[in-house]
C-alpha cells in the first residue's frame, strides 16, 4: 500500500449565504479526490474562485468540510486536527508580511511563533539558527521586519511555517504580489525545501508556467472540481498546438459587432476572453495560425474603422486550456 502525504475522499465544501433575502449556494470544493505521494511537489492551478484556497483551508483544519474528508500525513482532518496541524506548515501568500510583527526583528518573530507552537526553547533556538541560515537571513536577523524587503518578509514567513519541522507544506499562492526577482527566489527556495529537505509541497497558483516549472504533478481546478490531474509533460502536450493572438483596440462603440466579426473569421477558432477597460478593449483569440491571423485581423479591423493599439501572438494560458477542456477535447 502506498503511503500518501495527502489523500482526499470526495472532499466537498458548500457555502450558503443570503444576499438581499436571496439564498446563494456555492460549491466551492466539489467532490475532490486527489492523492499526493510523500516527497512529491504537487501544484494546484485554477482561476479566481476555483476553490483552491477553500481546499487548502480544509486541509489545514481551518474550516470543516461539508462532505467527505481527507488524510494529511495519515491523519484525518475531521477527527485528528491536532495531529494534522503538527504535520503541516501553512503559508498564505496574500497576507504578505502582515502576519509578522513589524516592530520585532526576524529572530524574535520566529521565537514568538515557536512559543505558540509549543516548540521547546532549546529546540527552537537551534531550529531558528538553521532556518535563518537556510533562508539567508542570518546577517539581518537583528533587523526589524518593518525594514525588510517584501522578498525578505516572505522568507521569514516561510521560516515560520517550518518551525515545528513539518513534513508537508501547504503553500497558497506563495509568489502572489512579488516582483519578478523575489518570485524567482521564492520558487528556488521551495525547490530546495522539496529536493534538499524532502518536504512534500502542495502549492497553488494562477500561473501555469510557474507550476509547470516546479511541479511533478499538476491538478487544475475549475468551479470546485478537479478537471485535470496530470504530469506537466501531458499538460505541455495539451498546449503545444494552441496558437493564440491578443488584439488590443481603443474603446469601441459596438463591442458585440467587433466580437462577432472576429468570431466569424475562418482562421479564428475561438474567442477566449474579452477585457473591456475604459481606455482599451483586449480580445484573446485562439487561431489556426498566428502569422496568418495577425495581418488578416489588422485588415478587417482597419476596414471597420477600429483604432488598433496592438495585435500580437501570445503564449498559451490557463484560459486556453479551460476553453479546450470545456469543448471536450481530450488531454
Ligand atoms: N467564507 C465564504 N463564504 C461564502 N463563499 C465563499 C467563502 N469563501 C469562499 N467562497 C466562495 O467559494 C468559491 C471558491 O473560493 P476560493 O477562495 O476557494 O477560490 P480560489 O481558487 O482560492 O480563488 P483565488 O484564485 O481568487 O484565490 C468562490 O466562489 C468564493 O466566492
Ligand atoms: Mg485563493
């Protein structure tokens, strides 16, 4: 029998709320069954509202499932929450540095959290030294966190998640809001935690390329469901023949006429996304051949009298994969 770091069994969370007397039911996580092997680097991808954070929160025992359950490090999230919590390190990128005490230095922040997690003083001091070293913060350990860069704050927060030496790390969008350099640095640290320290990492993101770069396996969520669970190479194959073009025009009077015209061009397979901002409209299209599509689209838009800011080929995105999945094309 394989010993999994994480196994979910029809894990489901339904939120019910009332807005202006109208009952709203959201299936945030809908019968999810995933398994993650020990030592695996597992990525959970999905657009806004797909259910990633809700899933992670259930695994962290912050919220209870409506239905189903999961085992984390072999412990049941409903019946053994304390054992689950001591098995995991949790990191939520969106809170940024806010969950640190800005008027304390790095080592005092870590001491404080070690105390909250009941790590004994001797063990805590050794671990804090090792973690500050691992995250390259030893020299700045006495500096107040308020004077740290965003990247350094993220490193302290990652160290904080590791104080009780958990085998499993649940990372909810660890690179969100980071500049490119800090994002690369954070990705490298996650890689090292996985490869050098053998941590199982479960990691959420919007960014397909980030996940592809790091993960051995990727699950894509949409509307609470896992729609793909595959190795990156399989996902790459799905993307290989996607050709996409992005058209940006100055705001138009008749947007639906523009979209109709583009959809009806024989070279256009699908209008994937339309962003209608006050100063510009951006339309994303899947096409048969981007080099043929670009001059043709430019010509048609010119004839319609539309002011074009740019037409360029674009890398495939998650949206393209979703459109493809929604059309029932095979992986
Ligand atoms: N406490 C709550 N009460 C009601 N609805 C909620 C609650 N938390 C989340 N939701 C809803 O559940 C769905 C899933 O949200 P969730 O935050 O898990 O998505 P996500 O994949 O993490 O999105 P994002 O990429 O924006 O972080 C959304 O429709 C959201 O509005
Ligand atoms: Mg989220």
